C-alpha cells in the first residue's frame, strides 16, 4: 500500500469513529436530560401538593 491509501483508510476510520462515538454521546446526553427532566417534574408536583395555589391552606389556619 502506498501512503495515499493509508491516509484515506485512516481518514475513513477516523470519520466512522467520530460518527459512532458522536451517536453514543448524543444518546447519553439525551438520556441524561430525560432523567433530570423527570426528576424536576416529580419535584415540582411534590411542591405543588405541599403548597396548594391561591393560599387555601393559610385560610384554614387563620380561623
């Protein structure tokens, strides 16, 4: 093999490696954000249940 063929093979290997690793990285990032979005949604729902809107819990305490 001559030098040009080796460079072309190395370039093709590098490009395919970048695409495969990029796809895996994108999948990991998507999974990370999906997990944290779920955590924040559950936390928001928990806080909403503890503090009802419009101050309903404070009206019962004043009387």
